[in-house]
C-alpha cells in the first residue's frame, strides 16, 4: 500500500508540475514582443489592417489573456495542442514527426554517459590504492571533458572526423536518397548518430565519472562492506550488491536533476548537426512567432523531463527501499 501511495503521489505531483509548465510558458510566450498576425501578413506581402484583424481573430489573439489560457488548457485536456498557421498543420503532427529523433539522441547520449561514466568511476575508485596513476588519469581526463563546451566540441568533431578524415557523416540522420534497407540502413543511421551522441554525452559523462568515483570511495569505507569481506563473500557479489548498488543512488538522482539541462543541450546539438529533431522546429517557431508550435514544443519537452524525474524517483526507491514517500523533497 505504501508503494502504491508513493506512486500515486508522484503522479499527482507530475500532473501539477506539467500544469505549472503550461501556464508559465503560455504567459511568457504571450508577453514576448511581436505579433504573429502582422508577421504572417508581412510574409504574404499584405498590409491591410482588416486582414490582420481577421488573422488575429482566427488565431484567437483578440481575446483576453485569461480566456486564451483557459481555451488552451481545455484543448490540452482533449489532447489538442493547437494549429500552426505558418506551417498549415496541426502542432501535434509537426512534433510527432520530429520527436522520435530527439528522443533517440537524448536516450543514446544519456545511456552512453551514464554507463561509461559509472564504469570509469568504479574503476577509478577501485584503483585508488594500488594503481593511483589510473585513478588520476581517469579523474583528470573527466575534468578535461567537463571543461570543453559541447557546441565547440561538436564543431571540432565535425572538422576532424567528417572534413579531415571523412570517416563519419557530418549532418542529418540518414543518407539522403540512399534507398537503404536492413543492416545497411542501421549502419548508416548509427554512423549519423555517433558524432551528435558523443558531442552531447561527453559533458555528462565527466560529471558521472566524478560522482560515481566519490560515491564508491564513500561506500567502500563503510562498515557493512568490511563486514561482507569478513564473512568471506565473493568479490563480484560485494562489488555489485554492497558497493555499486549504494553508489548508484546519487548518480541516478543526478540524472533526474540534469535531464532538463540535457534536453536544452540536445536542441543546440540538433541545430549544429542538422539533426531532424524538434530543435530546428523550435528555432523556426521562434523566428515565425508561431505561438501554438512554441507552446507545444515546450509542453512536450517539459512532459518528458517530468516523466523522467518520476522514473528516477521510482528507481531510487527501488535501489534503496528505505526511501519513503516525500523523502526526496
């Protein structure tokens, strides 16, 4: 029953958080300078006040702000994110077309950073006593990666591996007009994914290395680990069940806290590599003052971040059953 109440409380908080994101983004976007109706009329070469007023009425911009907010929230409750007039398509159709590519990039970067970061952190902590040079090498290498800006690293990787060596493609998600199928398609997609994934994951990999190393050093000095050695338990059982499981808790917590930052970094990397995700879609929506598309992108990204934080909280409770409902807040 306590587990069920914990899950229900987290879901209710997630819904409240998403609602707060919707209201805050709606108000901020509406307060931004610029008139989408005038911009659309200017792109069409029309300077007729009556036509602009008709556009504002069709887009709902002539109504009071609270009424616009209520209509937007009601539409979200019906799973209607609105209509993008500059693109002449529904917001959800535009986002659903780009969202899988963004989730693929975010997921692969997070998986690579967390997996390699934890492994290197564990190796560094276990090498502190007998092979201090390896511990120092991993720690200093992670610090160097942390100091490199992701957008600068992305451009360097393009220059080295795409321009100079011609090993990997620099832009896009797949070869244009390649007509690939089967294994050839998978290999081409992986080649296009590699550089954006590395550019996005290196910064977070460095954080997870230091966090996992510090957590492992702290756990290795605790009494229950020494007791496990005294009982004669095996090396791998002590490492996995008594040390790594406890050391993963701060790493998993940090993953949840940094997932929002990862989402914003992903949008930047997508623009650098011309990755067909929602990063370019957001950039075009900003330039066109496309309110509906802007709010839709913000809502989807905010929902993904909130859902990820809920999953992280549940995983933390699984790693450490002593965590009770509300203990993380």
